[in-house]
C-alpha cells in the first residue's frame, strides 16, 4: 500500500515580533529549530529548510540548522529545500549530509535544485552564463557519489575524480536525494534520467496543471530503465482558525513579499483583487476561500508515490 507523507518546508523568512519589530536573523533561525521540534512532537513526517543568501531569508547553511534539529528530535526526517547544487561542491554537499545522516540516525534527506534566486552565483564566484552546465555536471557527479563507492568522473566545472570516495558513508548504504523542479519539462526528464525522486515546486496556479509533469516523469523513468520513484508536491499555505481569518492575516504579508521580490524582478504591485483571484484559481469551487484544513504555517511538502491527491 502506498504511503502518503506530510511535511513542512520553510525558507526562514525574516518576520516581525508582536510589536512589529523586525526579528534579527539569529532569532529567526532559532525559531525554525523550535518549530521543527514541535513538528516532530506532532508527528509530521518531514521538515525541509531552504538555502538562501539574502537579508530577508535567514538560513544559508541548511545542514547546520538541520543538525541542531536532529539533536532535539527523534522521528521527523530532515532535509534541505533546496540545496543550491550549482554553486556548491557535490563532494562537500554529500559529506555534509552524510554527516547529518549519522547524527540523526539515518533521517537525512537532500533536495537538490538550482534555486529561485541567483545571489549565490556572484557570492561564490560562478557565472550565470554557466547556469545549465553547472547543475547538469554536478547532478551527474552527485548521482555517482550516492553509490558510496570509488568515483571516477571528469567535467568542466570542477577537478576530476580518479577512483576516489567521499566520507562518511551512511549506515544504510544510501541516502535519499530528490531533485526539485519548478515546472520545466527538461528538468523533469533530467531527474528521471539519473533516477532521482521528484519534487514539484508549485508556487502559484492550480496544482492540477502539474499533473502532466508527473506523467512525463513516470514515462521518462520507464524509458531510462528505472523503477517507480516517489513524487513530492510543495505548495504554499497559511494556518488560521478559519478561511476568512487566514485570508485576512495572510494578505498584508503576502503583498509585502510580492512587492519586495517584485522590485527585483520587475513585477507590478499586487492588488487585493489579484490576491483573491490567486486563491480562487488554486481552489476552484470553494467560493474563493483558501482551504484552512490543508493550510500550513509556511509551505506544505506533501510526498506521494502517485499524483492522485485531493487535500480537501
């Protein structure tokens, strides 16, 4: 019988206190650890923390935060959401998460992606012109590292490996690694080619429009000779006592976030009518109300083995 898992993702957004004072990043990070401890106590299956290098998103080293969570939890699985592999070294990424796996008793996971921001490229000395080749080559190398044997590899983005191994190895002999995609067919096929489980980052619009990507993924897995792999869905949400309260509380913060990122990307400000329209598009037939029963504090990370999901 297939199992449906429910988890939480967070980007560690820099939030405000009750009096409106902006919280310092160190406190935000400690709050994330406390939230993960509560999630573990409540039986949530997974906690994922994102990697960013920005003033408004506090976590830049997910595995360090996850190690702190590991020391205070017993059951919840721990992962990144996502690790920006393009601007990191696959060997070091593997070793850091293998260490986390040891500390957590085998609960570590990693979601590999290219991220939705580009600050890490200039910060770590990479060129945006190499955006595609960096991820392609590093994902290929990471797939080899997961086998936990000697690796021989060469490419254009880092020095070659000649029969070398990464340490520590895991107790189970493998570590679960996913690839997160934002809706590009090429990215879906790439994940299937290397046999990685798939995470669909549904940031906007009705979730049903992502169903063809799941179908494409399953077809590609079969064509590449891989067995069935899990598929996960990531979708934003917000918790409140009622739909109306959720809508009223979320609007000013959602509007501010949209305006902040929009200034960087050339988006116009969002109106309240547009906000209502977004809700209605995501939840047709619900009188434009967000379904409070499926809302989560920041992001829902629902992991499933097929795309037959109805959360109402």
